């Protein structure tokens, strides 16, 4: 992340290189919640793939899927929240999902994305399979493991997307972007040294201009 690298003086700026206008330090949490339109679109696609498609294929209860989708939309700051849906399910399953949701609220949905998932979801899924038995013998066995694996993909996909967006997908793109970064760094260093020389000439060393933290973005855009 830029914020961490900036602390180590390995990048000129701690800000997110994608949503440059917001000037938000790029932390691990920000990678998932970046509000740049491209980042939002990528996150929505990933959410659909991980929750609506993969977790659904693991025969996850539709009430659980809807709950995860809704809560993750809020957690990730995504638009177009899923509309409230009335499921024709036994009330005891809905009650179990409600309990799991409340437990997850206490644990935190940020933790959910990182694999800290309430065990109460397993109970709710168990009730679902009891009421709607699956013909596939694979369903039910290892559901918690499979679902966790798909949920963790959310963060992994976001990280991969972020790196491809910044550094490119191919080696050629990567080299071209690296060259551009080197040129920008040289421009910054050149301007800084120019400012220093001007101050020295006018004996205003106390007014040595410091390159603003956001100059990185100014050159990039
Ligand atoms: Zn951002």
C-alpha cells in the first residue's frame, strides 16, 4: 500500500494512486473501498462472482446470500444496494440468519472479508439444507471451508485488480508505467533542486520550498 511504502520513504506520496482526487492515504482497507468509478465497477463484478455465483454454486441458502450481498455492499461503500427480498422460507431459518447477521455485526464485516466469519452461519446453512435437501452429496460437506475460500477471494481479486490498474497486465505495460514513474520522480527531484538553488541565490534558505505531498498526482494526471 502507498501509505505504508510512503512511511518507508519508498514512494513520494501516501495517497491512493487510483482515486487521486480524494487524497486518501492508501491503506489495506482503502484498497477494498476505493471510490474511483473503475474500482467500484471492479468491486461489484468481484462481489457478484464471489458471492452470487461461487457461493451460490455451493448451495448456500438464498437468505444467507442476500444478507451477505446487502451487508458487503454497505461495508464496501458500493452503490445499487440489493433490494429487500421476501423469501418463502421457514421462519426458523430466517431467525437463524438474523442471529448470524447480528453476531457478524459484532465481529465486523471488515473481519468477514478477511475470513473472520461467525460460526452461526454454519447453523443457519445446516437448517437450510435440512429444509431443502440437496441431491448433490457434495453439498453440505465442507460448506464453511468452501464459502470462506470464496469470500477471501474478494480481497485477493481487489488487490490483483489494483495492481493491474497501476502497473499494467503485461510485462510491456509494466515497463512502460515504470519508465513513466521514473521520469516523474526525476522531474520532482529536478524541480526541488531548482527551488533550492533559487533560494540559495536570493539568500532565502529559510524559505526552501518543500515539494507538496500531492505533487506526484499533479504530474501523473
Ligand atoms: Zn482510492
